[in-house]
């Protein structure tokens, strides 16, 4: 999220029209709009993670992947989803919204 916000500031300040993502096609028009789309998507995913954790006491990262992304993912997509979800969880942990227990069990942070 922070890197997307930084990228958005650079693109807006320099009025860039094109961006070159790490995968997928080159963004050739309205780069700021695409970055905003990514930011919205990431925010929605975080809300989905928090809602899922509110429904259960403790969930492993793998259980969260199945509940958030669905259980019908191929192995390679599931691994990618797990990496993405883990980044979200660590961000939410830094913000005091979730807590973790070894090994990779998560729940909503107790207030």
C-alpha cells in the first residue's frame, strides 16, 4: 500500500501517463486511475480479511487463503495468494488490527 501511494505521488507530480508493472500489460493511459484502482482493491481485500477473522477465533494463513480467495485455487495461485495475504496480515499487525501466534495463526487484535 505504501509503495502504491508513493508511486501514485510520483506519477501525479510528474504527470506520467505510462507505468510498467512487474507483471501484466503496460498501463498506457490514466496511470493514476489504475493506481487508485489497485489501492481500492487492496483496501477491499483488507476489509475482507478483517471480516473473515471476526467470524473465527484463530485462523492459519492457509485457512485464511481458502476463506478469502476460495478453496478452488490451483497450487501456484494459492501460493501467490498466500504471499499477498501475508503482506496484508503483517501490515494489519503493524496497525494493531490483528495479532499473530506461532506458527502463523491470526486473529482480530483484542482491544
